[in-house]
């Protein structure tokens, strides 16, 4: 085995010669810090507004879900915001050496926050489905769905991320060197083992497991859940529109005839009159269009945010 593993000082000297694709330019770090700062501020304001403004507080499922989503994004944004200062100064994790406390805390907060954001986004979509399609009351949603999901999200994230912390799975990532995450040691071993040495097989196996679980399987399940819930919600909107198209004309035909006759006696034209039938149909059409836009935004935003990460992590683990 090459002497890099046996000589940490040599590894640190060679780290300064990392290829450009491993050492991102300063503007990428500036973009990370600035975007994370805006996200941290926005989520903090949202959490305060949901909690303190108005008389309802956290009394409704919707407000509690938004609060949980905001807290998760605050943790994730804080990890990205502080990442450049929490990683080791050398930006290299050496096999056999325990990672620094700040880096481990950064990785822990990053994983807890990102997992929470994914799961609460799915829970929010499920809430819309229960409220709009199944007409469930807030109490029914609370006792049948919400409480269990809140408990599962908290327990899952704390247990998985704490186990990863105890198993020393958080290290400086050779590609995303501006914050800590699941990564093998020594840093860069998966990219260039000839230069940085072979990956520690024990740490690598642990990292691969947590990557599959948190960065691949969990977002895939959440994405499938979001697609299913939004598809069911849009189907409900389409069925409602078709029902209105069939039933409204017969139920409002008599009212429309009376209104048309009265307008004719007053010298008005029917073209300028919006009948009750037109109002109901327009509302139904608007509901269908808004549901389609909302469903597309949730699925599209989640896909753009997490599908590239899922694909990259899966390919990295499989290579």
C-alpha cells in the first residue's frame, strides 16, 4: 500500500494539489453561504409567524406541519451556512483519525435538516389530499395521521443520524468540500485512490449504508409519495369538474331561464349576464387549474432539488 496512508503529513501536502473539480472556486462557496443565509432567514421568519402571529398559534395541523418544515430547513440552512468554517482547516479527513467535533456536528445538522425537509414536504402534500379530497377535519387529521408522522420523523432522524454520528460516518466530502456529510476516508479516496490511498473499508461500508438509506431510499420514497398524493388530488379536481359539467345545467336550468326572461324584459342581452351555471363552472375550472399548478410545483421543485442528488449518490456508491 502506498505511503500516503502511513504519512498524514504527506497527505496534507498533496491535498493542496487537489484537482479543480474537487476544490470548488470561491464563488461557489459565496453562493452557498448567501443562499443558505436567505433560506435560514426566510424559514426563521416563517417559523416565528406561524407560532406567534394570529390567535391560532400551532393549533391546526397545517400550522404545525409548516412549523416542522421551517425548523428542518433552519437546521439544513445553518449547516450549509456554517459549513466552510466547520470543516477541518486542511479539508482532508485521514484514515484512523477521528473527525473534528465541528465537522461532525455540521454533518449531523445537515442530514437531520435535509431528511426533515423531505419528509415534511410529503406530509404537507398528504395533508392537502386529506383536507380537499377526503374532507377530513383537523381533529381527524391530527389523531389519524399527523401525530404519527411527527413522531416518526423525529424518531427516525434522531436515531439514524445519531447512529451515523456514533459510527464516525461524517467527514469532509471530496466533492462538496464546503460542508461535512457522509464520506469515506481518507478524503478523495473514492475519486483518486492512487493519490490519496484506498478507502477505509469499514468506514466506507458504513457510509454506503447511510447514503443508500438517507440520500437515496428516503428521497425516493418521499418523491413517490408526493407524486401519488398530488396525482390523486388532481384526479379529484378533474372528477369534480366533470361532475359539475354534468349536474349543474339540469339543476340551474330553471333559474337561468327566469333570469334570462327578466333580463329580456329590461332590455339587456344574455351575452353580458353571468348565470349561476357559469359561476359554478368557472369556479370548478379554476379549482382544477390551481390544483394542477400546485401539484406540478410540488413534484417539480422536489425533483429538481433531490433527484440530481439521489442520482449522483447512487452512482458514486455503485462505482
